[in-house]
């Protein structure tokens, strides 16, 4: 990815610092979004339109250290409601034990 210099390297102007931080965060978000190979909710990709296995859901993690961006994945732990369950009580139906 080509770097664009918008401020002097050692500038301490607040606008330069904010701009630098916005660019750094944008690079990490772009790398994390590119690493996803499925679509879910607002995170839709035309090249990967399938949502994938819900039980295999994972959070995308990203870390920028020394200019290098590391992307990882952390499994979603469904602690309150598992996929396909509901915490809403229907008439005559009790909520699942995991939702209580």
C-alpha cells in the first residue's frame, strides 16, 4: 500500500496528528475487511456473498505494530442465545435454559 505524506514527519499540529491517526485506523479497517471471506449483516462482500456457517462465526481481530498489520480471528462464544434460539417467550413455549 502506498503511503501518502500529508504533513511534515515531525509535525505536532493537532490536525496532522488526527489525520495520521485516521489514516492508520483506515488502513487497519481495510485490511480486516479484506481478510473476511463471508458476508454478514452490513459486512457484505460481492466476491464472498455467502454468510458462512453461523456456528463457525468469528470476530476479525486486527493489530498494527510497527507499521505491520496482523489480522486474526477469534471464535464467537454464544453465551446467552445460540443460533436458532430465541429469548422471546411465545405463547405456550418457554425460553431455552441458555437464555435465562
